C-alpha cells in the first residue's frame, strides 16, 4: 500500500467515544477491518478526505459506556467504525448518500441505544 492510501486506525477509549458522540461522527456498525479502505474510498466518491483515518470502537466499550444489556447490547468484538466530519472537505455531500450504506451519526446511534435500553426496563 502506498503512503497516500494508508489508513490510520485509532482505537477508542471512553473519552474518544464521547468525542465521537459530541462531534456527531459518521459511523457504520459491524464493518470488517478489511473494509476500512472501501469505506474511505466511498466517502471520497462524494467529498475529499483531509486525512485517511478511522476511529474504531469495540462493541464492549459501547455496551459499558451506554449501559447496554441483553438483546440491546452489541457483541463485545463488534467493530463500530467512525470518521470525523472534520476529516472531510465537505461532509454535507454524504448526508443523503450515507443511507445507501447504512451509515448514521454517532450521537443518533448512542441516543437510539440508550432510548431502547430505557424501554427494556
């Protein structure tokens, strides 16, 4: 892989996960590590990337931080992959196309999970 196509993968801790929520990061659940490049290539079909990096959150961390249990919890080893909107030249160009690949905003993902967890009780 040449330098231009290298991807920096940043593994998230609780603080970084909260940053992704706060910044409403572009997020896709369940993406295999071998597809990270495909994700960035897809984004670049719509807008240029300022930097080729993704943030990787383990399902176990999301479960722990958001208090998810039972059928509302992620598999511990599930990849939740995010890209900061700041890393895109014009993120508004992906707002509608993101639905084609099942991507959402991280704050929506968190809010929906927390709401479903509250409904379980």
